[in-house]
């Protein structure tokens, strides 16, 4: 440890917010669920957060010791703290989502720009086109988040191999391995239109018949390379169905809408609304 660092340890860590607001201020904060806002000297919103216990959470900002660099910068810039009491932690999360989307404070990252992409596919005789869209259309599915592009590519590859009666990924055409930033996959093969019902069932969340139909049995694969490839593709496609299409279908059954898809922000809000509805139902049963 350097001599300067050793000397600095002799002095207490600064407490900018205590100096500005006083220790008594923090004792007035309610011990309730809620959301809070930190603002700078000009009243500009710096950060929005939620808490199960507002006093405990906000009291953590009294000190700079053992905080991350980002939090230390936030504490030094903050001059005002405001809070809203909410009925529950779930209600606080819902309110936080709303504030993050509306204000996008500079110290917040997650939740400020809800993202998601939509899947659309068109098939006719001997032709199938799978597309990723940034905006929904009447015949699309979504919105999906993580790994949707990778899953779409996996489905396209497995489907092509199935139609070619092949199990060797080395035989895949370049067009099905280059998706990267590309948003479209096209397969032109006889019989491809027969897969349309399974694709609809999969992306609408009704049933996952697609995973087993696309992937050969391990005992029918001739070498470890192909076994590993198909095992990875099967796991990817089946896990995505649970996290994406099946989850969205469940949310849509709870919260019906004319559209078959959900907006990216609904992916954040509807699970919380479902939790609040369940809690309300349980409370009604107790009473």
C-alpha cells in the first residue's frame, strides 16, 4: 500500500449527501416499499430506483466507502432525494419501469429502452422466408429478446438439414450460416411448406412439436461432432420456446389483447401485473 493511500485511511470517507441533507433527513424516510429519485443541484433527474424498504435503501447512499465508482459519482452529484411510497414491492417495480421509460435518467441503463424483435414467416410452395422485424405486423410473433436471432438461425439450419435428409452441419449452405446482422433466412426446398403449422404452433406458444421434429435421435448420428451440434441446437430451440413464445402466450391469456404479439415494455410490466393480480386474489381468499 502506498504512503498516500495509508494516510487517506486515517480520514473518514466523505458523506456528501449527509452533509447536504443532514442525518435527520434519512431518519424521516419511511420503512415502506416504494420508488425514489436522485436529482442534481439543477433538479435534473440522475437516477431512479426501487426498494422494499426505502429507508434502508436510501441510507446506503449516506456513505461512499465500499461503493462502486458509478455509485460514488452518483452520490457526489446528487443534491436532492424524493420518494414515492407504493403498496408493495411489485407495485414499486411497476412504477420504476414507468419512470425509467419516461425519463431515462443518465445513471440508469436497464429498463430505459425496452427492446425486442418480432418474427414473421411466409411460406408457399417450395419456399419459406423467416424474418426478424423491429416493428410488429399483423402476422408476426413476439416481441422476443435474447437469442432470438440465434434461435431463428438454428431453426433454419435444422430445417434445411431435415429437408435434405442430412445430419451433417458441414453441408449447410453459406446463406444459412452467415445470419449475423442479416434479418432474413430463406429456404427453397420441396416440402418446406409442410412445416408451416409447426412453426405457427412454436412461435405462438401453443406447442413445441418443432424441436423433436427437427432434431435426429442421438443414436442415429454417426460421430461426436454431429451429436454435439444437434444437442446444442435442440437445447437452444426448446429453452427459447419456454422463455419466449410459451411465456408470451401465458401473459396474453391473462391479459387479452386484439394483437397476438406483445410490446417490449409489456415484457417488463405484464409479469408484475400478473404477480399483483395473484397477490390480490390470495388476499381476497384470506378475507
